[in-house]
């Protein structure tokens, strides 16, 4: 049997932060493609890609912790 008196869990996750994380992943992918097109002449774009990917991961995790606004 289910307990009807229990309230449903609040919705979790900030959609805005997920969108920011996705945009950062797109930037990271673009930097990676640009670096590959330049035949990896410089590692600067690889570092940009790495940093953007790391920030996107952190933003997505923070987005999980924040409650969703109604």
C-alpha cells in the first residue's frame, strides 16, 4: 500500500543551469573542432575546451542540488 499522507518529492534541478552547462559543452566542442582544424598547432584551444568542459560539469552538478522554481 502507498501512504497517501506523504507529500510528493519536490522537483529538483535547475533547468537554467542545465542550459548553461549545455552551452558550455557546445563551446568546448567548438574549441576542440577549431583546434583540430588547425592541426593542433597550439594547445590553447585544447585548454579552453578542457576548462569549459570542467565548468559545465560543475554547473550541471550544482543544477542538481538547487530546487526547481515553480
